[in-house]
């Protein structure tokens, strides 16, 4: 029999993958149309604007990043009073943060042209876009608090369903705007803001339905609960600063150190890898509720936790092997079909930058699960310090290399990847093992498996690519589907244990109609 926890995990993974696929397909079809109408230089400011939102979110991470963990544990312990105080404290603290951030965000929009290189012909359009993206950030901040209900009850599938509905609404609005009005990039901001408003409404409804015992009252706000969250979450803030320096300063650096055109190219190159990172994070996060609940119940049983973590790594690796095998082998073909107006030289350059930017995929299944371990065990200090140090070193090295060589986007994309791989292997994997209480070399076995499986998947994908000839989308989809099926089938039986295969097969059979 398939356990209830495994049953729920399978549902969460499948639902999140469907939500990702819907979002990807929508952007897959709409992005070339938007780029064609507004130009890749102006479209690059969508990603750059989102990066500025990420910078602003640093002030919120200390409070919000650990809220799900604390509230979930209190609910599992039937301590609804404390859960209510944590929930209310986080919500009203976020409202105050939004009020404070309104001033600097307004100034950024007004004086944008003095901060970054902005095309003169699109300055007003871009300013309106950024204003909407900042408003959207405030809405999402509120929405994420209420989304804790689906996390705490391990009903991530409901959150995925809501996302699917929101993505469809967002796509309809975007298509309508570009069909009936002159093309402006600000329409991306309009559709995104409406999408977030929809999420907020549905998340409030889920909260009332799933955790009605948790109250939301201003009188329940207590500073000591915020202090608890900040004490634990401050390390997530530090870690996020380092992560931004590693992976999310690249567009800003390319804009400042090179020009807006280079930023536009990089934003397109990063689109697919970013979606892949989003997908892997989505799958990884599907394990978080179960790991958190398991920790609350069995935190002294290190073998139990290690089995749950290795279960996460193996399942994640099955998906990674398909994703990265296809991406590494076929992304140049994808760019050629997706952006037919670009020269072969540009496509080859984009392919090279894209492959460099995902260089960490060979240990990604293990490294992605590490972040879950640190959060669940509330052991964030070492991880956070190493992330920010790596980020600072990466930014400095990138600046020096770009200024003194002709590597340009190659350095911007590659330096951080090399440093992240070193950090994960040398520091984070041994420390994750120490947090659980197992030998520090424990996860190296999983890392070797990760490298071997991804390498074999890439080999299979290149073999299939070399014996076929792709001239259109139908051929591309069919060949990639065949490739994905072969890789998935091989790794499904090699990597997963018998019971893991059984519960996935069981859920695919029993839940496909519901999902």
C-alpha cells in the first residue's frame, strides 16, 4: 500500500509540474511576440525590473522565510494560539514594510534613467512597467502569508491549481492587450498584477478553509514572535544577498558594464534556464511540507530523516536527468526555432552562454535539497555566511574580468557557476550531513550518482540529436518527447527504489483525473 505521505507527495509534485508547464507554455508562445513588438532591449527591462523587486524583497526575507516552518510546527503541535500569533504578526509586519518601501520604490521609478541605461524611445513605457512590478510585489507579499495554509496542511496541489488558473487569466489579459492596443511592455506588468490579485483572493479563501483555527487579528501581533522569526530568518536574508550577488546581479552588471543590448540578449538566454530553476525549485519545495512535518514528529530519528532526504534527492534526480539532458543538447535548436529572426552567430553565442549558466546542474539534485535541510533543521548560519562570501567574491571577480578582458557575458554567466559548485561540494554537503548527525561524507555518494546520471542523460540526448534532423517545431517536440521518455524510463528503474516506483505509478494511475 502507498502511504498517505507518499500519496500526498506525488500529488504535490504532479500538480506543481502541471502548473509549471502551463506557465512555461504561455510564456513560450507570448515572449517572441512581445520581443518582436517592443524589441529585446526594452523587453530586457522586464527581467531587470523583477531583479530590482528581488533586491527590495531582502528586507522581507528575515520575517517571511521561516514563517511557514514555525506556523506548521505549531499547528502540528495543536498550539493554535501560538500559530495565530505568528501568522498575525507576520501579516501586519508585512503591511508596515510595504508602507516603508513605497518611498524608495517611487524614487527608483522617477529617476530610473539616472540609475540604469534606458532606451530613450521606451523610457515612459518602462517606468510604468516598473511601477506595476513594484505594486505587484506588495500584493505578493500579502498573498504569500495566506499561502502558508496550503504548506502547513501539505496541500501544495491546491496552490498549484490556483497558479494554473492565474496563469491562464494572465495569458488572456496579455493576448487581449497586445491584440487591441498598441504594443507596450507595461502590459506585462498589468497582467502580472492582476494575476497576483487573483492569487491573494484565493489564498485568503484557502486559509479560511484549511486552517480556520488560526486567527488573524491585529491584537495578536507581538514583537517577540517577529523577533523569533528574524533571529532564525536573518541568515536567510544574508544567504539571499549572496545568492543575488551570485545569480541575479548579472542583468544589472551587463547593463552597466556593457549596454542595454547585452542585457537584452542575456535576459533571453536566461529565460529557459530560469524556468528550469523554477521547475526544480517547485519540485524541491513539494518535499518541504513533508520534511517539516516529519521533523516535528521524528526529529530525533536521524535515519528516518536521512531516508526522507535521500528519497527527495532520488526523485528530483529523475526529473533533473530529463530536463538537463534535453536542455544541454537541444537548446540551440530551440533558440533557432524560437527566435527565427536572429543570426546563426547570435544563436550559437546564446547557446554557449546558456550552457555556461547551468553548469551546476551536474550536482543540482543534491544541492537543491541542501537548502531544505538547513531550513527544516533551522541551521542556516553556515550556509548563509558561505553564500554571501561566495557572492561578494563572484561580483568582484566578474567586475575585474569584464573590465580587463573581452569575455563579457561569458564571465558574467560563468564565474558564479564555478564558485557555487565549489561552495556546495566543499562546505554545504559536509555541513548538511553534520546537521542531520551522519558522517560528513554521506552526501558525496549522492553527488557522484547525480554527476553520473546527468552525464549519461546528456550523452543519450546528444546521440539522439546527432541521428535526427530537426527543421520545425513538430519534429522538435516529437524528438524531445522521445528523448525524455527514454531518459525517464531508464532512470526511473535505475535510480528509484521499488517502493518509490510503486507509489509514483500508483499516483499517476489514481490521481491523474483529479489533477
